């Protein structure tokens, strides 16, 4: 009896927790457009809703940093604040810490890239070829949006932290394939 009873209690607790999270999400956010559930989705949906409702509160000092993805030139550090940049179709927020003089050669992303400068100086230009004269310097508080598939390039003056918000996956296609660090 014990062996069958206890998992049931755990399951009930998990369901109550998930239900509570969903109720909190509904009160905190505008109601999303109604999407009629499809057959077979019932089991997966509550988990997805719970993940979307995840509440994140982070001071800069709480952020965990690790090496940037191998798709970026070496030297960058990355912190995932929300979501999963590797997941297709889902929003994510990351920060990237770029050392002085860091350069990302001309490239594009499959989804819109929204960049907010947190500290330092982020420089960005549009086009297929790197040209310092065509780059704009953005200081802390500055913002840039790179629409999907638009060719652009970027750098850092002084150690620079940027925050990137986008829909995954966070993929990079270099205009010149020889610039791709994965092919070096
Ligand atoms: Cu970019």
C-alpha cells in the first residue's frame, strides 16, 4: 500500500503546484490568444505553460557566466537569463560579455536579434564587409535590432556587456564561411 500511495501524493502535489503556477501566470500577464487544444497535446501542454510562466528575478551579480558558443569567435562569455537559445521557436534572453577589441565578422541570424547595451561600447555596422567608418557606437542603454537574415557585424570597445533577446535558435551564419570559428 505504501508504495502505491506515496507516488500518488507526490503527483497530486505536483498537479497542485502546476495549477497554482498557471493561475499566477494568468493574473500577472494579459490573457494569451485562445488556442483550442489538439488531441494528444493534453499531456504536454501543462508543462509548456508552466515553463512559459517561469518568473525570473536576477541581479547582475547572480548571473552565471560560461564560455560563449563555438559559433562566436573565442573570448566571449555568455549567461543565459531566460529560455534556451538552442530551442527553436521559443523566446530567450542572454547576455554576452565581450572583451575589448572583440569582433564578430559579417553574419546574419535566422530570427530578429534585439540587442541592449548594458555596459561598455558596442559597435555595429550593416553590410557584407567590415567597415569601421560605417559602424555606429552604442553606449550603455543603447539598443539595436537586427532583422532576421540581415547582414551585420559588431564589435566591442572596452569590455562590453550586451543583452540579446530573440526567438531561438540563436544561430549565426557568416557571410564569408572562412570567418566561421567552427570551420577553423
Ligand atoms: Cu548578430
